[in-house]
């Protein structure tokens, strides 16, 4: 059901609309918490890439998305890939992003 709603919204708003990215990220997190890692991985990747293009790599939303994606990879046992997904310290990047 969530996928169908997402697809309908994509047609109306476009795939890179900020509301769409938030919906994709929330759906990724839901799949992650339900341990549906394949579905979550695809959605996290899409959300992270979209946020990075729209907001930049150090924006707090981009950082949080990447951090949750990396945590999921760690839960799956993909620790090396998780380490690569986090190129910098979460708290340091948030500190840099503050005015």
C-alpha cells in the first residue's frame, strides 16, 4: 500500500521533490525497522542521493539519512560497506552545518 501511494505522489510531484524524498526516506526507515533490508536499501540509496543533490552532503537531513543507511548495513553484517557509507563523523558534520 505504501508503495502505491508513493508512486501516485511521484507522478504528481516528481521524484526529486522534497516531499517525495521525505516520503522515500520514511518508507526506507520503516522497511529497515521491519528488517526488510533489500527494500530499505533501495529506498535509502534513493533518498540519500536525492538529499545530497538537493541539500548537500553536510546538511543534517542528508547526514541522518546516510547514518541510518549505514546503521542498517551494520545490522546486516555489512560493516565495511557501512564504514564507507559514513565518510565523516556524524556529530562533526552536524556541528559544521550549524550557523
